[in-house]
């Protein structure tokens, strides 16, 4: 496999050299207390910490605390502390869905807006610790809402704007949230997204489950018609006129919750991943600075949605804590045409660009001329996140987009990790296409086999992390037991990531993908169990099993095996109905790619579905089904193979 050595141009002005990376890394794992005591100072503390690390992964006693006696306010770190030095610098550079639409918001303006929204929340009775749900399009007010919550010590729960009313309702209930911030409509690729309408419906569903929403703050984006509930609904543009543009930041403990973010696991409903204030901010800002080699005055663009963790850490908190200019894009990569990303890069002179493999693969398919017709001369660093990037896509990104001038940082991390854990550092770490390379400071990855035996040196296995880092999630909101069960019970005294990985002879890490029942579709995480439960909620479905299969653009596609109720017929129409049903239940990102009607599913005698067999058939690799002797009825497999939907 090719290695791309750090080029001299990348070294010039870079934050760290290769030797410094090694020294810092060694110190970070040999003396985490000393290392983080020093780097914790990168944020402004109201009351400085005296304790640094107090963490345990021990079964029955998982407890993670960083900087626990320090106090701070996250929004003050992202805003107030920059006012004296860069009040007039652009904080958020917003690019609308329509290429004619953009806005630059300075740190001073952002501070004012955040204070106003914080005051509106206070006026509506929001207190420290209350959960504020945010269901927004990619407009600056989404970041304003997050920072306003943080300013008054409320805990935000951002729900991706592409989720359905049902999914939003489940998250309102889970977080016991009675305040919702949304917009009239979103705009993506020229199409309107009925956010307020979805939010209204979600409130009805949540109310039936006992979770009433008492305040819905609505940002006017498109001006489209919306229903209105007096006494509950509040227009942001009206409320902001009634309040002051000053709001003093609440003093929060380092371990006070900052946000909840729901994410999918292999079983049950999505979990509310809880992140706290101090350690999270230290880690998000430090990784943002070093991984992207961020330099003062540069324009930084992360194309994620604020509904995902990447948007939290690398559009909002990391960049703003560092006083960066962060570009926020409302639209999609191929609207009005597949040159859009590169046109935006040229328009705003973007220096650092961070996107997902699924977007890279789609744009690669659109043809090189869509890229080469633009300049991209401002680009200096390219990043990738969300799923494994295949070497072909990596190489295209490096060669065609970056013209071999820009290092590509393939950053591996998770909602649970708060920030990047395995990644190259530009100017310090040699690159290998498809490898996330080496761990960030303080991160100790380990490979274990299925029995939990540690694999040393070269090899492949399950990826664990053996000690805590400041950005680590602290608990599953309201369910610490589930936190321990999910992440710390598979392998004793280790955090289990759910990912598989390989370590090569140079100690480089290659993430191979999930080893549990979590799908990664276009970089979106989804539990097979969630899609299954959406399918079986349809009256004509008796049973469903869902697996992933390799998909050229999406990374993984969603393959559903569906057994119908007695007497229902397997029609093309019903197939479409089921796809629509799943979209309705979860959201468009969960659209099934293939539905196979299956009179029976392969089960063991104890009734367990043998997913291994279903995965093979979905991959069109049925020659090697392995041992089927434990099946209750080996005959079902023949039927499944005969009617498989993914023929190459
Ligand atoms: C940040 C984010 C986490 C899962 C993770 C892994 C996959 C993310 C990756 C990657 C290979 C990378 N993943 N980055 N796999 N290389 N650079 O995506 O968080 O939505 O929680 O997903 O995504 O499988 O476990 P999240």
C-alpha cells in the first residue's frame, strides 16, 4: 500500500512536527494528568480546576470525570472571550441553498443573537438543566439555539431536520423536553422541508405519551404558511425584539451536561448520548486546532449537518472556541449542480474542507470536469469523516480535489467519543489512503479478539479504547446501566467502540466498519432494529429482518427481508408502500434499498435469526453460506437465494 510522505509545504507553519507528535503522544499516555492539566488551560475557566482526571471503566462502577472542580461557561468560551480581539471577525459564514444567498455574522453579532435567544428562553421559564430540543435547518439560528442553551445552562438535544415527526416525538419524550426550537420550513436542493408541520405533529404524538411541549420557538426561514398554536408558539423575530442583547453566562461545573444527542445502537431505541461541558470543550477545540492545523484567519468548512455530532463538535463548538470562521452550508452537494462544493470553496476562499466519503464518491461519479472547472487554490487541508473511505475515493479526493497539494485527514470517531480519536495530523503524520493512521493525544486504542484476548502488533479484531479522554460521553441520558452495558460489558475494563479494525506493520489503524447490528448508510448511523421495528409496525407485516450490504455510493445499503401476514400478497405496490412507511416512521435517510418478501426467515432451533446468512444473500455471495445445519428449517435458505434482490 502506498504511503504519502508529509510534504515540505505541509510542514511549513504546521502546528506540530512528527517528533513533537511522538513526544506529545508519549507524554499524553504516560502522564495524562500532567498533559491534560496543561492543555485544559486552552479554555477559559471561571474557577480553575485543581483535579484533572478521575475516570474508571471498572464493571459496575463506570464513572468519568474531567476537570471536575473547575467551572466555566461554554458559550462564553465560544463568544465573549473573542470580543476584545476579534469582535468584528466573521464567526459564521453562512451559504444558503440558493447560491445567491449568503450572510457573514461577526463574533459580536453572534454574541448579541445568542444573548437574545438565551433571554427569550429564560423569559419562557427555561432553567439550568432543562432540556431544549432543537429541530432546525442549517441556518445560523441553529448554532444560536445551541449556544443560547449553553449560555443559561440548559441541555440541548438537536434532532436532525430530516427525521420524521415520530422520531422527533420519541426524542422529545426521551429527553423529557418541553421546549422546542424549530423553523417554519427548511430549504434543501430547492425543495422545502415542512419542519413546523412535522414539529406540530411530533408535539401531538409526544403529548399522547405524556410529554407536553409548552413553548415552540419558531424561526422564520422561508415565510411559508404554518399552523399556529397561540400560547405555545412564539416567533423568534418577534420575541427577539422584546429582550436585551446582553445575558450573563451561567457558571457551570465542568461535569454539568452540555448536550444530549440521540444515536443508534445495535438494540432498542436510539440512546441519548450525554456530553458534559469542560472536558468536551477542551477536546473539541484541541482536536479542531491540531487535526485541521487551523491557523488564525482561515476559513474552515465542515459540510456536516448540526443534527449529527460532527456538526456539534466541528461546525459549532470546536471552531468557535478557537475563534475560527466556520462556514455553514444550508444546501446539498449537487444543487444546483455537482460543482457546488467547489464553487463555494472559491466564493469564500475556503482553506480547510471537511466532508464525508459518501459525498466524495457521489461527486467522483459526476466527473472530474465538475471539479477541474473550478480553482480551489485556497484549499490547504482536506478531511473525511463518517465511514470508512475506500482508497479509490481517498486518492481521487487527494489528486483531483486537492491536486496533491493538500493532506487528507481521515478522521475516525463517534458520537460517543465527542471528538476525533484516530487521525493524521497535517505536517506530522505520513498518509496512507484508506487509513485513519494514528491516535490523537491521550487515546489508547487496542485490538481484541472475540474472546477478549488482546492482539498485539499487526492484526485485525475489535476496536477498544483502554483509557478515558476528556471528550468521552459520560452516560446514556437517564440510563447509566445501559451505558455500562453497551460500552463496557463486552470487554472488561475497556470501552468497546462497536467497530472492527486492523493494525498494520507500521502501527497504522484501518477501520473496517461496524461489527454490531449498526448500519452506516451514507455516513448516517442506523440500528437494524429500528428499521425492523418500523417495518413490523405496518399492519401487513408479520416479521422483518434488516441487514446492510455493500453499496457503491452509500457505503452500505438497507436490505430488508419481510414476512407478510397470512393472506397478504407480495406485490410491487406493497413494496413501495413499505418503503414509504419506513420513511414516514424514521425519515428519508432510512429508506430501504431492497425489500425481499420472505415466506420464512432462517432461524436457529431456539428462534434466533441467523443474520450471517441474510447478510451473505444480500451481498449476493450465497455460495459460501457456511454452516446451516443448526437451522430449524434449512429449506428456507433455498427460497431466499432464489428470490434475492441484489443480483450482480
Ligand atoms: C463522527 C461520526 C460513528 C461510526 C463509527 C464508524 C464510522 C466514522 C469514520 C468511520 C471509518 C472513519 N466512522 N468515521 N469509519 N473511518 N473516518 O461519524 O459519528 O455518526 O456516531 O458514527 O461511523 O463505524 O463507529 P457517528
